[in-house]
C-alpha cells in the first residue's frame, strides 16, 4: 500500500509539474522543428495534441500528450516518453511509473478499469495499447478486485517462479508456479 501511495504521489506530482507554467519561454514561430528550449503546443491533423517543453524540435522535458481519449502526462526525452509518467487509456485503465524509449520500463503500477491492480516490473512492447495480460514480467504484486492477491514472480504475464497467492478468505497457496499453475507447494 505504501508503494501504491508513492506511485500515486509521483503521478500527481508529474501532473502538477506539467500543468504548471514552464520556466522555459514560450516557443516562437510556426515550425516546430525550430523550437528549442521553449514551452509550446503542437496539434496534428490526426487529433494528437502535445503541450509541453521542446528541445531541438522534439518533445523534451515535461509534457502532456492527448489523442482519442488517451492521455500521457510526464517526462519526454528526444521525442519519446522517458522517465516518470502517467498514461490513461480510453477504456479507463491507467499506468503510473517508469518509461524508457516510449515503453513501460522498470517499475510501475497499472490500475485496471475493473478494479484490479498490478504493481511491479514490466516488459511492455506497445505503449498505446492497454495491458494485454502478457506484459507483467519480473517481480510484482497483483491485487484482484475480489480481494485475492498474488505476490511473486511473473513471466510473460503468468505467475511463474516463487510466489504466494492469498485468497480473500485467507487461504494461501505458496510455492513454485509455472504458467499460472502451482506446481510445487511449500
């Protein structure tokens, strides 16, 4: 719960930093490729909108990107999501955590619209699609809306390795898991 609070705090902090006026001057001119060390707004013909900082004509620094019900608020580096950020999907899912080269990277919290939540490590391949249930990779905690919880290792979205599954009624399954099956209880 402490980790969730930390991630939520970081997400809100990032949101506040982006929405506050940047200390950089306003971008001048209409050609984005000329914008550098400034704060501006760029809208595309396809409905994409970015409000934030630019460096050498690229999104760089704090920014907010929106498109078709999706929203990202956070850090950019060389025109890619990189650092801390929050991505909200059109379906209501939300990811708060680390990014590298436009993908979930390292640790983050994914809050599903159905009330489930995963906090842990990621192997995300496509940033713009909600979790397809195969991207949890490494160590993490999945808390189900019904109160069940699994804490342990994941591989390609499956419980895989050492882990503990605690049911809402208090029953515990602990041991080695493989492809979501407890194969070696301990």
